[in-house]
């Protein structure tokens, strides 16, 4: 387990070490007859990197979309930074979203915008996080790009960047609002092994420097091994098993073993 700490929330409440940053309890989500989540449970603690693995189509993206309010669960509890996200009004949800960074599966930069404009976008959407002065906006953008080693790309268009650079710009866009929690959906998918390793190192640096708690969804077992403090395996809509990479890799359960082959 990583070191735990208390942190003061923007509304003044204190998140103690015993309180999870994210608590998911008995979560259910179906699309018609497709029962995707069937009572999923998990907790994410301050400062930890939690890796979630599961087969394609098992509901990993659905789970984190529920966490950011992009999908509404059918039943269950979803407490994020002490707030029950299913009962929040639009304004409160918008505010909570500024505390949660979400790296979408596949980066999703706006192709018609420069790198700078891509990074300005979340700042404009959540203007409670910035002052009016554009010099402050510039500073935030430059700092976020610097954090991912790409300050020199500020005036480039996405199509002038490599796949790995795009992923890092998307990460900078996630970091710019200084989130307390980061949700990474397949951060290394589609990248060559060397670039994937760079992204993995970046995620570890972010954890160490910013003390964020993160959920990382991945198919990449090298990524899971290096990055995770703890892992949860999603099978049949539930948290089938959890433990460290070392523990799970020694499991004799064929369903668990299948991920480590
Ligand atoms: N908006 C939606 N409407 C209807 N069905 C959906 C929707 N989103 C996801 N699903 C279904 O939910 C199931 C889980 O999808 P999800 O995207 O969470 O899988 P995943 O575990 O992230 O897979 P992958 O590893 O391929 O990304 C799939 O059967 C999918 O078709
Ligand atoms: Mg997915």
C-alpha cells in the first residue's frame, strides 16, 4: 500500500486516510438485456495506482464513465471525493469533474485545434479554475506541456504529432485542471513498446509528484506490473478478485491465470 495522507478539499472538508477517494458499492448497469455491471465493488485510496483489468467488452469503460457521470448507473453507490455522484445536480457534478481527470480511450484531441487550443478547452469549460488573465492561462498550458516534455509543440496541430506525442498532449490536457483523481482508459493501447514505456513512466511520475490517486484500465500486463499498487479483475460484471500484481500472478484460478499468460 502507498503512503496515505489527509488532504483538504476545495469545499473545506477533509479527506482522511481512512476514507477512500472513490467508493463503488453494488454497482449495476445494463443496456437492455446486456447486463454489464452486476454488483461491482471497489475502493480507491489516496495516492494509489489501482489497475483494473478485464476482457474486451467486460465493462471497464462503462465503469469509469459511470464515475465521471457520463453514464448513469441503474443501481448502487458511487462516492467520489466524499460526494455521492448519482445524487449531484448539474453544477455540483461539473465542479466535481474538475477534480477528476479522465484520459479517454484513444486520446481524442480536437484535430482542428492547435495543441494550445486543445489545452485551453478544459480551462474554458471549467472557468472556476482560472483567473481571467490570459497570461495565467498561458502559464498553465506551458506548465502542463512541460510536465509531459512537449512544450515545443504548443503551436502545432495534432496531425503533426506522433501517436505517443498525442497521448502525452491528451495527458497534459487532463493534468491542466490539477485533478485529485485521474482515470486512465487504456493509456498505452496502440503505442509501440518504447512509447508505451514512456507513457508508463510519465504516469508513475505524475503519481509521485502530484500525489494523485489513479485508476488505470489496461490490457497491457507490463503496464499493470510496473504501475499498479493494487489490481482488480473485472469478470462477469463483478470485482472477481483483487490483490497485488505479484499475488494475482501466482493465482491458481484459471480465470485469473488467463490474464498472466
Ligand atoms: N452507450 C452504450 N450503449 C449500449 N451499450 C453499451 C454502451 N457502452 C457500452 N456498451 C456495452 O457495454 C459492454 C461493455 O463495454 P465497455 O466499453 O465498458 O467494454 P470494455 O471493457 O471497456 O472493453 P475494451 O477493453 O474493448 O475497451 C459492451 O457490451 C458494450 O457494447
Ligand atoms: Mg474500454
